[in-house]
C-alpha cells in the first residue's frame, strides 16, 4: 500500500496559486512527488507545470542544467502533476555544510560556479519590458542591457538544485550535471538572469549565513550585480511576493500585526508597561549628550518593512544605553512594530564605549506598510530625538 511520507500545503498564497505537495512511498520502495491544486481556481496553475518543464527542457538543452520531468495525471477530483523523487544533495545543503565548517572559500566557489552556469545557459534573449512583466514584478525602472533566458524559472534557488547521486562528480566539478526541481514559477516573458541570481544569493544570505560574514552586496558583486541593480531587484521581489499573495497575509507574518511582546501580569495591573520599542521607563528625565544609530539592513518582504541595525544614547553622566524606537507612517501616526533587541558588543568595542552595563544596542524592527508609502523611525531618549526617513 502506498504511504504518504511528506505533505506540504502552500495555502497562504492567492487562491489560484494554492497547492499541496506530497511525497509518496510505494510498496517497492520508490518515492514519487505529487502536486495537487489546493482550490479549483488553482487547477490551471498545476496543469501548466508540465508545459513549463517542456519549455525549460528545450531552452536549456545542451547545458549542464536539467529539469526533473513531470506529467499531468487526470483524477476524478481534478488533476495532479507527478514527478520522480530526485536523489542527491542540493546546492543549499552543500553551502550549509561549508558554512558550518567555516569554509568560505568553498561557498564562494559554489556561488561563482552557480553564477557562471546560469549566465551561460538557457539562451540570451534581450530584456524587453512587457505588460506581463509589470503585472508580476512591477515597474522595471531603468532598463539596462540585461540578458534573459528564453524561458525564465525565477525560483532557481539553491534549495531547488540537486547534484545527483552517482554521477561521479561533485558541485565543484564543472562537468557534474545539476537537476532543478519545483519550477512552478516559470514565465514565458523575458526576466533578467541577474534577477534569478539575486534571489538565490539573497535567500542564502539570510537563510544560511544569517547575515553573518560578508555584506550581501559583496556576495552579489561576485556575480556582477551592482548595488543599484540590487536595489531594483529588491523592488521586483517585493512586487512578486505581493503578486503571489494578491492581498492575502501569511500566517507566518502574523506576529507583525500582533507583536511578540510579553507583559508581566503584575505590570499590566500596575499600568507600568511600556509601549512598543520603549526600553527605559521615565526616559524623559535622562539627560542625553548624543544619539547614534546605524541601519544595517533595510528591505520589503511580504508587504512588510524589515529594518535592522543599532542605536544608542550617550548620556551626560557617562552611561551608554539603548534608545526607544518608534515607527511612524505618512500621516505621522505611530505604526505598531515588532521590535526585537539584541546585544551588540561589537558596537561597544568599535566605538570604545566605557560605561555599558549591557550593550543591548541591536534592533530588528518589522512593520506592515503598503508599498510606496513613506515612513520614519524615531530614535529617542531623554531630551533628544533623531529621525531616519524611509
């Protein structure tokens, strides 16, 4: 009897994109991957995956990049797409292992090889902005002379690329073939190859490296992506995520509305709880000589703004303390934000701060704001305030 050993619901998307992915083990020990439409509206999305495979197979013919085959199967309740279970190791797991071992040289080699393969394969169509592109990725901005694959799989990230077991090669062997799975986000209109590179490195930077080591811009520079291009690609990614959701809001981001702050019951009864981002009670009485801050990371994701960095106050009595952080929207009304604090001993050391009880100067702020709206971060303590406008 066949047995389902894995099931994943992608039900936070727009109804026409909701699917279920199962891995089924049969009596002979063979594994098969099935994708089902999660709603009636999603049936065309599932059916088109087979056509995506055919187009990608043709576009990348003769290259070292292959695509896991699939076919549509008709069922009484609709349709599904089946594909063989790919054995081997993903590029992501190889990068993760090298990262854990501190082997940055191998990580760099993998990323450079990845960039070279993607730029050399799939065709070299010029980038022309179409209405379909604007619908999915938003305004194109400045039209550079980008090269595009004949058919664009924008989700060719490291976790979707396998180096197959038993092929006698490794990821560092330029003769080893790669197999791509999960190519449902394939588009027939031109999408710059550099954007595909950007997405893979961006997700690796935050999911694998946890923003440690080199700056994101340095990793992107390895595949010839400039800061200006990265800023444009970040806007495309934001619009793409909004296209997938179509006004929905993922459960995984619910904390951005509700927050994660814990208020002890005793403080609630006494009315002593502080507001979001406030770290010091009666802070208005603290005399501050200077406020300092730095923004390390700023981006949009799933309809939210994510901002990370550090901020501190130098007091007249010689102390160095964290500051209060508040977010305001375009109408000067305060926006509820999820603010997480962290110790930044590196900041205290770099600035040669002396009177520091605990260097909790780091912050991660997340808040919901429609694309295009202005906002500002207010850093304050005692008698001083400084504003960063986004």
